[in-house]
C-alpha cells in the first residue's frame, strides 16, 4: 500500500523550521560547547543565586549592569537559559549556548516560511526554503552564544508584525489584527530596538496612508489607519511600561529606583551617523558575502545589494507598474529607520562598532526587514529578478558555510578581552572534570569566581 503525503504550507513550514534548527545544531556541535561571554559570567550567577525567579527577572541593575532598558521579558528567557545550562553542567556537559534563542529561530523560520508561501505563491518553494536557510546561517543569527534573548525575541515579534501588517492591509481579518497587536507588544517588551521599530511601523504606515489618500483609495486608507493606530497604542503602552509599570515592580521587588541615564545619554553627531551607515551597509554586505573583519569591504558589498534592488524598482517604473512607488516608499522608510537605529546605537554604545561586535545580534532585526522587503519585491516582480535573487541567496549560503569551516574560527569576544577567549579551554576542562586544578593556569578573576560559584551552588546542589 502506498502512503501519500499531502503537501501543505503548514507541513512545508514545519519541515523548514526543523531543517534550519538541525543545521544550527550541527554548527554548534563543532564549537566544543561554545564560549562563556565575559559579561555572562556574572549574569549566569545572578540567575542562579537562589532568589525567586520573578525577583531575579525584575533586577536590571544586576542583569544589565544598571543600564535600564525596560526589557525584563528577555531576562525571563535568559534565566531559563541559565537554568538549562546549569542542568547540563551538573552532568559535566558544557553547553554555553542559548536554547531559547535556538527555539525562537525555529519559530521565526516557521512564521517566515508559512506566510511567505501563503501570501506570495508566485515565489518558488526552493527560493523560500533557501531564504530560511540563509537567515539562520547569518552571522547575526547563528551565534546563539550568549544568555541574551532580547534581539531574538524582538526579531520573532518583527517577523510576525511584518506579515500581520501585510495581511491587515490586504485582507483586513480579525486574526491578522490580533496577531499584529500581539507582535508589537512582544517587540516593545523585549528590547528598546522593538520599541523603536514599532515607532518606525507607525511612521512608515502614516506615510503610506497619506499616499493612499492622494490616490483616493478609501478602503486602503481605512486598513492602513488600523496599523497606524495599533502602532500608536503599542507605543503608548511601551512608554507607560518604561516609565511607570516596570520601575514600580523593580522598586517593590528589589527596593531600588531604576536609572534612566542610559536611555537619555546619547547625542547624534556626524560621526555616529557615519558609523550607523557603516553598520547598516557592513552588515548587509556580510549577509550576502563571506565574513570579513574589513567593514569597508562589507559596506561596498551591501551597497551593491541595494543597487540591485534599485535597478529592479527602476525597471518597474519604466514598465509603468503601479507597485514600484509603494515598494520605493517601503524601502526608503525602512532604510531610513535602520540608518537612524544604527546611528543611535553607535551614539549611545560606541563599542558596537568594534570589528568583533559589529556583526553580532544587534543587526538581526535589520536582516528580518531586508529579507521581508526582498520577498515583497520578488513576489510581484519579473521572473528574472527571482532567478537573480535565488543565485544571490545560494551564493550567500555557500560563502557562509565556507566561512564557518574554512575561514576564521568563531570568536565572539572583542580583542580587548582576549584573556577570556584564551581561558575558555581551562574553564571547560574544570567544568568537565571536578578533579581538574585550574590554579595551575592563569585565567581571569571572573572565571575563578564562576568556578567557585559552580562548585558551591550547582555541582553540590540536589
């Protein structure tokens, strides 16, 4: 008897998510358990110090060096990660990776794959799958090495918000409206980037609504108005949570007032705007090329990518297609928002421009927006553009795999913390073998504190 499998969008998306998670696990398996980031040494101990879980989560002073950012939801996932790592360490298994981030990557791939197939059936299934694989192979996604889920949570909400907003403007169903509101709230509670991109949603859709009103498309204006109002509502909730709700919980549970200085202490200058441009184009270059420490070469590759999109939009304009101006507005607003976000991050936290940090998780949300807009551009474009995009994505996948195994080894730490990088093998040996004497080696003091904490609070704990 023959068994027939019915092909569905749900099944294809589930298979793609499983495949991408397996690929990530295979990459992580070659990293010998990963590396414990110098910041995570203390964060890890904070989440395992015996206090109530809710008290630990609502403690930005310990969980974020006092830099209050109203992203306590991400601390909850960080705490769960720490407990999972501790469970394995008790069995002498070293696994300094984020299980929650890995699972969130699976959710993101499922959402991207399912809704791309559902909303854009003209895009070949092979291209959709390769985009999913390309996404998880990106340097900004496949790290999974820190107890920091903030950017992964925000990216999950961003994927949902992008597809839900498209569904709201195209079909206007109550499910898409509910999904959009939920996605925005997830973004606002996960990270300051989520709050910023919620504001970008509001501004972008307001521009599109004005354009639609000039075209006298009343139905389109009504649907766009919901997206704008929902974004405004999410922003208002984010402000109230940032200024009043979370500070009140922190005060009640940990008896101190949060410090808003980190949120206010930045100023945009020409230098920070230049850094933001290099951050945006440099990361775009590394998404579609091999990893390089030269940010200017990567920035050139990113500019070539944007040039290809510009050529496609110009060809649509020459053929008098109505979609060209809509896509132009989306790309223009998205690139402006990403440039402003990169500049603001560089102004407030200049360390993100270090060669070993600039291609980290900070750019995950930039990648999500770029891939969504590439998908949207390919959906109604020429067959030739889809073939070119298929070739670009395939080349990016091959280059990324070659980088992982033939290029430089994975090293998450900046050069200024080389001691933590070189001491990882001693730390791992001490965790795998209780009889190992790490005092024969010179390792950073924080690692010594971590090993002492591990032996007193994890290894001997029932």
